[in-house]
C-alpha cells in the first residue's frame, strides 16, 4: 500500500487523543492530521472497561476538557457518560472524521535522513499493513495492554472451582447474584467494584496486601449547580474548575509539607465514616498521604456497604488458591 503522509499523527482516540486533535483544529488549522485507533470505537479506557460501577476517580470539572464545559453537577461520572462526553466533543470539533479505526500501530521509527516519523499499522480487519509518515507523532495510548491486562500468578489458581474474572475483560453475561465474591486489590477499580457488586452479591470481601488512603467525595456538587443557575455556562465551569484545582493543589501541597497532620486528618474522616467498631488497621497505610494517589469513595458507598454487612475488608497476603476460595498466609 502506498505511503500516507500527515503533518501530525495521533496514536489513540481516547480522552487525550481527542483533546489533542481538538487543539490542533483550533491552534493549527492548516495542518493535516489523522488519529490511528486500534479499537472500532473512540473513548479509550472508557470504551475498553465495562465492569460494574466503572466511573472516574477524578472530578470531571478538572478531568474534562477546559475548552468544553462538563455540564451538570455530577462530579464523578460513570464510564458511559464519559465516553459520550468524548464522542460529543469529537463531533462538535469535527475531528471524528479524522479517526482511522481498526489500525494497530506496529512500528514507529524516526528517520534522521528523511526527517520524519515512519509508522506501520496493521489493519486488523483486512490483515493488510498500512504505511504512514508524519512530521510529528503524538502518543496518546495510555498504559493498558488491550490484549491482556496485568494478572499476577497465584499459586494453585487452577484448583479453584469458581470463576475468576479480570475487570478489563468483564463478561457481559456474568451473574454474581447471591454469590460470595472476593475482589483482590484496593485501588480505584476495587473501590468502585466492591460497593456496586455488594448490591447483588451475597457478600463481597476486598482483599488487600496493604491499605490505601480513602477519601469520601459527594457525587454531586451543589455549589456548581447553584452557579450554573445564575451564571453563564462557561463562567460557571471556569469557576468550578479553578476552585477544584485549587483544592486539589492545596491538599497535595499540605500533605507534602505536613504529612503527619494530613495523615491524622484523613484517618479521622475515615473513622467517622466507618464507625467506632471498624478495625482501622484496614484503613491505615504505612506511607504518607500522596506518596500514592488517594482513592475516592463516591458518596461513601463502600462504607455504607460495610456497615450493612454486605462487604468487608481483609488485609493479608495470599498463600494459595483452594477449591473453594483463597488461603491467606496468616
């Protein structure tokens, strides 16, 4: 196939790729560009992951595009809403027609002789290899392996008679109603999965090697809703975005300067949410706030599930899998 040349090639049609394309349209209107996307739909992460309860763990007023207001008062949005937001942005800025779906980029090399990038991409539908050149290449691929998500090797995993599911490859027909579930890990995915699955499952246990700092956050911003009623849409958005960035920056900087004070503050908030009977060892990390990202608990749903007896946390290491469950090292 003949070579196709563009001023700019963007790899990936997720949040970053679409945002980059929109800025190119407005800032460099005379430049040619294309977006190479392996999947058959835009959205990236928000198209790939379909597990129950998938949502953002950053507030949408700062996670969203600064040139296209995130409307409404919803702070933490579900995956489908975020994908729709990205798709609507692509259509409004006329970048959707620049996306070439079903192309898996295989090689990308800079040619010092020709002073351009040279790429090969496999058309996964036809099996043909396509060739591209570009003056600039922008990687917006994220860090997920689409074919196989990260999965630790657990001893005797094959002995387990139940079903093992990876969130990245969630079966559409999976029915966990009335079943006992163990969610391994305590990152953003687990914090989302546990309370959502607890609505139907008999019981859900979150098994973690070590605790993570948790921060309850309302899913709806009442102040933003009030501002939207009295101010123009863009003005309300800019004020909300600036406020949220300022709060996040303050919390991060204060955590760096006064880690012990912020540690006590965060843990006191959690203690009020989980109650006096909860074992705080499951919520007390051995590192300072913001050494790792905080995990957001939407409307305190995880704590509510625990109080209702529908969910629990276990902090331990996995020894091995058995026919009926997991044996811990303790």
